[in-house]
C-alpha cells in the first residue's frame, strides 16, 4: 500500500510502497505537461534530503502520473517571467544540480520509470538514476534539443552520458538534437528495460527489490562516477567529427555546445556542473534564444486565445467539404480526417478523384510502414473520409473549402454554383494564393460567410495557414476558421485582403530581389550560400525551385498587377520558364536534381545566364544580405501601413514559419531593431537607386522620424 504526501505547488507526491520502497510521482495538475521549475527542484531537494536520512528504505522509484508526459524541460514561462531577477537562473541550476548529485549518493538503488516525452533537462535528470526503464509505446521519447538554440546541457550530462553510452553515442545525441524512441535508447544502453505501460511501476518495483539484494547498483554507480575513460585524443577526434557537420541555423551557438560538451566530458558530474552553469546563462541571454521565445510567445497568444473558442460556430468543425482533387485537395481532406474532422473530397472528374484517392492511400500506407500509424488508427481515418464526383453532395457541409486550379474564372464559376446549393449559414472559403478575395466574394449572396484559407506550401514549416478576411467577412466566420486550423494543429494568421496577402507578397519580394542581384552579375549559388550562412535553412534560389518557377511567374504576374506594376516578374524566372526549367518538379531549375531529389549546382546554367547579366560581380555576404533585407524591410512596413496585419510580431512569426527566417535575428522587424535606425537609414540611402523598392511609405517615414523601435 502506498501512502502519498503531496506537495501541491510542485505536483510531487511522495509515498512509501510495500517493501519499504520510496515512490516519487510527479503531476503538475495546472499544466498539460510536467515542466521543471524553481519550486519543483526546491521541493525535490527537501524530499531527497529527508529520504537519504532514512535507514529503513530499500530503494527509490521516480515516475510521472501523467499518461502521456514524463518531463518536458524547463518552464520557459517561468524563466521569461523572472528574466530581470538577478541570479534566478544560477539558483535554479544550482538547486537542480544538487538534486541530481544527491540522487547519486542515496544509500539505496534508484530507478526512474519513463512514461512519455523526456526532453532537455528531463533527459539530464534521468541520467542521475542508477537504472532507467521506459514504456514501449510511441509516446515515450528522449531528446536533448538545446543545441538548436545553443543551450548546453549543464546538469552534469557531459560527464554522465559518455560513461553510460560511450562518447560517440553521447555526442550524437547532443549534437543532433533529434528525438529518439525507447528502442533507440535501449540500443544505446541508456535504457535498461522496455516495459508495457500497464506494468511499468510493477516492473520498477521488482527491479528495486532485486537490486537491493544483489547490490549490483553499487557497482554501476562506481563506474559512472569513475575518472574519465576518454582520452584527449578520443575527445579531439570526436570534436572534429561533429564540428565538420553543416549547421544551418545558429551555427555559432551549436558549435559552442559541441565544444562545451567535449571540453567537459572528462570532468566529474559535480565539477562539470559547478564550472559550466554560466554557459547556460550566457546562452539564455543570446539573441537566438530571446528571439526564439519572442516568436513562441506570439504563436502561443494566437493559439491559446480564449476569445476564439467563444466565437466558434457550434458543430461547424465536424462537417467539412473539400472541392478539388488536384495537388492540394486530397492532402487537406486527409489532414482533416487524421485530426478527427469528418471530411468529404469532391471532384466532378472521376479520373482526378481517382488520382487523389490513390495519393491519400499512398500517404497512409507510408505512415503504416514507418509505424507512425497503427491499423486501428488507419481504419479510423478512413472512416472519417468520403469522396464524391457529384458537386451537389457538398450542399449539407457547414464549412466548404475550394481547392481547385488557381484560375480566377474557374473559381468564379464554382462559387456561382455553390451559392445556389449550399445550406444557409454555410462558410465557403478559398485556398487561393493570389486572387483578390473581394472579386470572389462578389459572387456570393452572403459574403459575410466567405474568407480565404490559404494553406502555405511546406517550404520549411508546413504548419501555418493564412485566414484572409474581406471587409465583409464576419467575426464568427473568422473565429470558426481559426478554430478549424487549431483543430488541424496549424498556426492561423488572420490577414486582411490585399495583393499576395502576407506570406506570398513577402516571399516574392525576397525572391525577386535575389534575381536582380544575379542580373547585376552575382553567381546565384553564391547568393544562396550567403543566405544559408546568414541562417536561412535553404538558399533563396532553392526556395524558388521548391515552389516551382511556373508557379512563381504566375503568382508574381497576378500580384504585381494588383500592386500597380511595382514588382514585375523578374527576367530570369521568365527566361527559365521559356527554357522549361521549372524547378525540382522536372529536375531542372536553378539547380539540377537527381531522381531522389538531391540538388547539385549546374555549370550549364551559369553559362546560360551570362547573356542576361550586366557584368561580373562578387559581393561579401553582409552586402548581399543588407540589400535583400532592406528591400524586404521596406515592403514589410508597407504591409503594416496598409493594415494587412496589426503588428510587427505577426509579420516576423509568418516569416519564420514559412521561410524559416533565422531565429537568431527573430524576423525582419527584430533584425531592424538589432541594426538600429542609423544603419537602416544608411541602407535606404545606399540603395536609393533601386527606386520604389526602397522608397519609404508613409508608415515607414513616420517611424524614421520617430526612430522608435518595433519591439519594446
């Protein structure tokens, strides 16, 4: 029988099970996840000190009371809230380190039973236990993602992990930032057992009893605390191996984590913790980390808005239809079915519908083959998915999404038909990427229930959706579509109708300026290298190939027409289209592609471009990026001035989610604040010869006179 004493603030429960085994269970009731915090470690330290003094105990088991979460890293909300509290981070880490060190000196065996995601400091935490067992389900996973933000694992992991699984495995886990399954952790000797979740605590209890009798835990503890088995030569070989990897974003931060780990792995856990706490604090204060959490704060405000839930029209999220079985429609219908939304896919052409259903089944079989989907889950998805070649079958759906060809006349004709058949109050939305919504809304008797729902292409983070409202779109319509996006696990960005909306307008501005630099004489591959070194995950010309040259020319033509001729399609893209170099889709664009889509530079393209170039030009990275970003910055200010979105943070989040704008810089407006107004004015004057592309609008002119920051 277990008698628990609860610490309400931290969610820690301490009980003594039959056989005199201490049981620590953790459940932060106010949160969906268990995040370590100052209170958690303070309470844990008190409990461990108390348990260490007892002479009747035979062991300690630690687990989570949550079914799908074990330990999900620091409470970043708490760290942000206490950002101006001197010494907070050091006190937190010192207390955490004291807890881990104390676990390794308990006078009995310790076992941790992992039953869900074990992330960051949670992963560091389990290394201090003598034995580790995990659930054999797909929810149980392990990761040290701190490298992505340049945050080193400072709780003794550099000492413990190599002694548990070897230096190569240890640095692979740290340097990759990957998420590993329980079976992977077994193969790396980090987990000792994999157990069915129903028997996790029972097996942990039996293991403690065996260990107490055999005393095997003492041998293991001595080995883990021994002097470093890793020679200087080994450390340098491993360092060279991992530093030679290509890091895309936050290169300096990631390399500093690797150097920190290799330099610390020969120390004892206690020495490693004591000497490297400052490394965490320095990383936390970096632009990359601060901007990362600024972006996350914006995303969180959107996703967790309480006003949204109150305004969603009841039952509308359980009755969705998708029209068009081309490149996008089947994926949208499948996404909805996977997220629990019953969806109907309609295409009046049987052949197109057949292609769409085949694509759906291929996706499902692929998930099944990779064990990302069970047979039961597959059947549930298929049960929520239906198809039809009869347009009238859509009439009873409450939310209807047209995803047909990007052609204004075709969309106008479809909306005419839908207007006469759908039920009263039904929401109709269009997945158009470029056609002005007011033209489409004019086809409907009730334009208050019409909006754009633009699923941004999966260039980097395929999890953002633009909800485009016209002057007549109702708040209830917008809120319901926001609710649908959240149910689909997408980040909804609400924008007002304007040419190119938000993301395509900014994307095309950036793509066009890179081509102007090439026309002036730069090698396109050098431009891509500059953007990647700046921190973009891919070069701008590689983005062009992924999007499709034909798609870009078409979008650019429509958007430029509606912008008054300010951004005509660049010469190079039209030339590539004439040469049928469409990008990755036909294996030739700015790059050439192998059958498995691996890209390589094309010397032939460089020769073919020479007649289009005015000269031969070579610019340093900084100058290339200054030009691209000042043009993007000026256009982003026009977008704010036109009230396409209400604030700079929305623009910055959208750039990060679609293009992977480097978190180190935070977005175009964060970049501007970092540069300062003197540098911005200098760049506007330097590139004044580019004409209207860098000519400040009224909104930017006002900002220039005030010299006020975009973020406070």
